[in-house]
């Protein structure tokens, strides 16, 4: 039996945020400061939109009942934003066609993550689709505006090693982003309890 939930966990913040940080460090190590900032700003913007949508739902029950949309899928967004860029960087020394294939595989992986989230009822179709679209905008925007990347002359293992190191640190000192969003939502809305699927349905 395929452990589908373990596959879904690949989209967790415990995996994707360390991977995004590793990408930033990779650019900084190669002294590509502008490219590093471009990545940080785009990824942060995407994740911020996810956080804002979730805080709005938790605090005020915002959403669109007609399409069963409560908040953007963080898993779908981060996966579709990070994985294509990882492939793009890891395949820099390969021909353009292979790099393009890697990017496409990254996008497909993000879409499959979205489909799996819907199948496992972690998100609705609209939430997963919106997350994939947002993540795709982040990854494609970065690849487009970064242009031809400079020759870093770095060991190709630096990027995957950085991902491993930051994931290890994250797991050693876990940060519950969900708890923080709930606290922020309660503080801003003045509510005693956050909205959930059941209470949101009652407002239909």
C-alpha cells in the first residue's frame, strides 16, 4: 500500500521552507545577491498570500461557499513554487531541453500534490487549484526574471546538502506555523475560537 500521507508531507513547511532557504543560501554562496533577493521576495509573497487567506478564514470565516474555497492550499503552493526551481538549479549544467523537462516535472509534481490533497480530502478542488496556480506563478516568475544564471563554480552537491541541513535544523527545533496563524487570527478578529470546516458550513 502506498503511504499517500507521507507523500503529502513532502509539501509540509518542514520540508518546503528549508528547501526555499537552501535555494537562497545557494545564491548567496555564489554571490548572486540580486537573484537571491528575487527568490526571497517572490517566495515570501506567495507564502504570505497563503498565510493571509488562512488567517482570514480562521478569524472571520472568509471564503467562497459556492466553490468550497476557504483558503489557499499551502502544500500545493509551496510545492509548485519550490520543486520546479530546485530542478531548474540542479540541472543548470545540462542542455536547455533537459532543464525545461526538469521544470515541467516539478510543476507536474506540484499538480499531483494538489490532486492528492483533494483525494485525501485535505483541501477542496478550488483550494488545491488556486494553490497550484499561485505556486506556478512564483516559480515561473522567478525563472523568467532571473534570466541566464551566472556560473557559480560551486560543487553541485551544495544545494541538496543545504536542503538536508536546513530540514534537519527545522525538525530539531519545530515551529508550529498553524498555531501561530491561529493566535494571530484570534488576536485580530477578537473571537474566542477560530473557524473550522463545521462552523464555516453553518454559515452557508
